C-alpha cells in the first residue's frame, strides 16, 4: 500500500497537484512495509516531499527533506538516487541564497552522474553550478574591493 501511495504522490506531483501530493505522502505508513524495504521507501518519500515543498516555495522544509533523502539514499548505497536528491537539494539551496552549500551538493551530484555515464543530469547540475560560480565570483571580487578600499581609507 505504501508503494502505491508513493506512486500516486509522484503522479500528483507531475500533475502539479502539490497539496494532494503532500496529503498522500503524509498518509503513507512505513509501519506496514517490511524492514528490508522501509529505508528505500522512506528515502523516496522524503525526496518527493522535498520536491513538493520546493514547488510550493517552502524552501526550509524542502532543504531538510532533501538533505535527509540524500543521506538515507547514501546509507542504503543508492548512489544515483542520492545524486538525484543532491541535484534537487542544490537547486533549492541556490533559490534560498545558500550558494556554498549548493555548490557542495551539486559537485557531489556531478561526480556521481559522470561516473554513472548520466550526461544529461551531469550537464543539468553543471549548468546550475556554473551560474552559481559566476555570482560567487562577483561577490568575492566585491568583497576584496571593499576590503582594499577600507585599507586605503585607513592609510
């Protein structure tokens, strides 16, 4: 039943029915799942919840759910799913203005996608990383200039 709810939640999310997706995820019960399948299904539930929260602009909850999902996927050795969660986590962190955290998540995702031969997702993560790197470079240059101006004023 839990797997069916997760599939339904994924379909609802694809149809942009975010509130219904979140309700369906909340109704999922991992107690009815075998101990063997529970970690995988919990990670999938968190990944879907993170994406739904991101779409509804609840960035703190999206980040929390996606970080938990990535960690759980890592614990069970699902490296591609972990990278997928990290890609979305990096996207959320960029939108929240957390560029350094986003870069770390995106770099980890790129590494896995490249090792798996998944060029499409590696390119998606790289595009996000490159846009973020440009903003960080400008910010860093601005900080250096402000520091030098302060020194000149003191001298």
